[in-house]
C-alpha cells in the first residue's frame, strides 16, 4: 500500500508500567506519526482490569471482546499489529481470525522461560501456546537473528526481523558534568525490574571490587535489600535522571537470560558506558563482536572485560541505532489490507 496508513497496535503492556515493550511501541508510534501515518493503540486503559499475578504493574483487561470490535469498526485500520499475548492480544487475534483479517505479531518476551520459575509450567506446554498464538499471524516480528533462529527451531513460522533504536539525544555521556553517583569505583550498574526473571542475583553475587548499584523496583526489591546491604538500591529513575545514572556508571551489567533484546543496553552504550552480560541471545546480538563490552559465562569476568572498553567507542556504536530506522522496519513488516466497506460487529 502506497502513501500513509492507519495502523492499530494492540498491546496488553502500557503505561504506567515502563518496560522495553511499552517504550518501543510508543516511540515507534511517534516516528510513524511523524512520517504521516495515523496510529491508534488499544491498551488496558480502555477496560476494566485486574493485576497480573506476580507482576501487578501489568493490568489485564476484563472481557475485552466487544470493545475490541467497536474500536476496529470505528478506527477502520489499514493494518493491525498485535504486540502482546495477553487478554487483549488473544481477543484481537480471535476477531481477526473470525473475519479473515491479516495481522502481524511481535515476540517481545520469552514467556515460556518467564513463567516457568513462577508457575512451574513445562516449557513444551507454553511454547505450544506461543506457537499457536503467533503462527496465526502473517508475520511475527523478532528483534534479533539468533532469536529468529531459536524460534524457528521451536516451530514458529513467518519470522521477520525488527531491530530497536535508542534516543541518543537523551542518552549521552554528559561530558564535563558532575556525576550523579559518588560511590567507590568501579561503579557497576543494573537498571530494570527487580524481579526473578531478570536474574539480578547473578550480578549481586559477582566478586568485582567497587560499588554495585540497582536502579529500578519490583517484587524482589525488599528481599534483596536485606540480603545484600552493601548494594545501593536507588529505586526507579526515568528520563534525564536515568540517563545521568547510566553515564555515571563504569559498567552496565545485564544479567538477564530471557530478554529478547535488552533496550537498556543500548541506552547504556549511548551514554558511553560499556555492557557486561552473559553470551546469550539478546545481549550477544546487541554487542556482537564490537569492543563495547564483555560477554562471558562468568559474569565477573564479563564485568572486568567491559571495564577495559573505550567509552567513546561505546557511544559511537550506539549512534548506529536510530528509532527512525526501527520504525521504518516495523512499517515494512506490516501487512496492510484494503478496509472492507464495513468492519463486522463481531
């Protein structure tokens, strides 16, 4: 389809929670609107909700079917993208399948690995559910080549690459300014949700001298404060305040084994801060072979390697990732269709 598009994005993840899914979809929408597209979100804001078990920041919509149909009828989209596998995602998927409307999806989170430590669901069961959800789409967007290969091995079909971007005007080195953290160095920083799926204790158990700092909040925060009193827990940060904390650190530590990309790693690099991580899909794809961090099965060794990296090289590497390129790739992955004379009521 030539010209501009009317794009509907369905997402169970939305503000006030702040994570990679929310930031990516919101930022891409701003870019698409700047290109002339009309973008509308269908999120839990429009519904009665209840808190997601073990993750109360996520609000799950109650009985969303009829309102989803009304929104689609009113907005008359040229393309439908389902960003998440929650109640809204499944309901929008069902509407599209009933009425033979093509749609795309995105695989943002490794849900099988996410729910296994919480509910002890066998990986085979949850992968079967995820495969059923996504294989109904005309295309499923994934952030990295290694994730595409991994999901293909699990039987996922029609996988399309969709990388990420970083706001290099917000996240920058703050050269010549006094740092916001005055702790004994090297300062080793974690930023993100303080929860079991983030594998934070792998970072807190490392033996590199200096100061460990945790920025973020979550259900494990109080427990970890008690168990690791030497660690500086600074709570949630955002915007320029967050960027200044990235810039003040000597190394950013990303201990997750389940994230599909790790947008925070790009934000750290944009601030000139090298990244230490495990050599798993996500961080391994972000860093590649560039001399901007350390990848090692021994996280302490990864940190020590990252501390030898040149900060300007980290900044230069991050400049290669733009949100405009991310938005254009997303748009090219959509499957626009001629809107019918009237969308069904359902």
